[in-house]
C-alpha cells in the first residue's frame, strides 16, 4: 500500500488554545501500534500553552510542528494538507483523540485506489460519559451512491470521519472555506460527489469531545454557522448539480441547511427560507424514500409548520 519513503497516513491536527486537551490528542496518535504515519501539528496562533506543548513533541521524528497566525480551523486544515506527504489524510481536531488501534483498523479497511474510507465515532462528555454511534459499514461503491447511505448516519459531513486519498484530494483542489466555521458542511458532500470509490467500516475510531461553549452550543456561532453554510451553498450546489446521480447529495444539503436555520428565531428562519426559495434552492428537495416525504413536504409548502416540528 504505501509508496517508498511515504507514510500511509498524514494525521493533521489543527490546534488553537486547547492546552487542556492537546496532549491526550497527540498521545492518542503516537501510542498507536500502527506506526506508518506522520503527525502534523498546525498551531493556529494559540495564545495559551498549546504552542509550548506542541513544540515539546518535535523531538519525536514522526511529529512536525507548523505555526501560522490565527486564521481559523479551515485554514489550519488547508495548511496541514499542503505539508502532508502521506498516502491518506486524516483530520483530528486538537481537542479530540483517536481510539486505540484506530490507525491499524483504518489501514486494514483500505483498498488500492480507494478515494475515501469512512469510520465511526463516539461522543465524549465532560463528565466521562460516552455515546457510541455504531453505524453499519458497506463495501466499495461510487461516492454519489455511498452518500445515500451515509446521509442517514448520525454524523455525515464531518471532516474527521474519513481517510482521504491525498492525491485525489490534491488533484481536485479541495480546500476548506477559509473564514468559515462550517467548513466541512459544504466540502465533504462535494468530495463525495467527485469520489469514484468510497467504503465504510463499522468500527469506531474517533472520539469527539463535547465541550461547553463549542460551536455547536453557542447561539451566536449557530447564527454565524448558518450564514457560512448559505455562502458555501451558493458556490457548491451548482457544481454538484452538474454531476450525474447527485440528487441525494443536493437534497441533503438543502434540507440540512434549512434544518440548521430552524435553530434560530422564527423571523430569522422565515427570512432565510424565503431567500432559499427565491434562489431556486428548494428545487433540489426531492426525497428518495417515503420516510423522508413528510419532512420534505413541510419544508417546501409549510415552512412555519416545519419550523415548529424541526426546531
């Protein structure tokens, strides 16, 4: 599998002010039994002890430390990709960690030429509670077909749940939208639309830490996230629409976006909904199953009811 002088994995860790978590994150990679990897720590201009901690690991030959002025998670991921030389890219956020045997499990699931490999996650809470998401795996298939299955998983678009073939990623000039806090929402579905081969394994490899004050729990950041998604969709929807068989991806993006918008006040939601309708975005709402039909009908024709039901 690996090419000469190249690691199988480039594990990219964007880190910003995560001094309480970064050591566990880094150690979870270095303590893996599977050792054919490089670990790239991208310090996004941290102002706490994150920089000091990361630099302390550079004595390890497998670790590379890259510093950049604070530009956000998406920029740090892009920086990590530019420095990577591994066959496959793995994104690991600085406050999360890999489970033991994760890299060996992922490597076992790889096949020659595979563009994307999906693995599963568990949530870890501050009180020590964990919630596992045991999703079924599937064999190799095209990205547009695979997405129909993945759209029903608990987590779908999160960048940190996939191993990406680096050449595929770079050749298609994929980049996370800089300045966005919803950077993987738009890019991951686009990656799927262009992937020829995608596979999923059922094993849980990633621990996703749930923290107070994170993006997903902050009202101001929820509003910002909605705006960022809307900005990305204006660019990404037309690109995906040109790809044959991408109807399920388009449906997912529009429904997910307006469901996210329903977390805001009703006036804000209705304003966003009207803009989406006027732009023709609702034309992409085509449910692929009877189970999805009620939600889609409410969204297209009864937005106030949709808001009350899905808020």
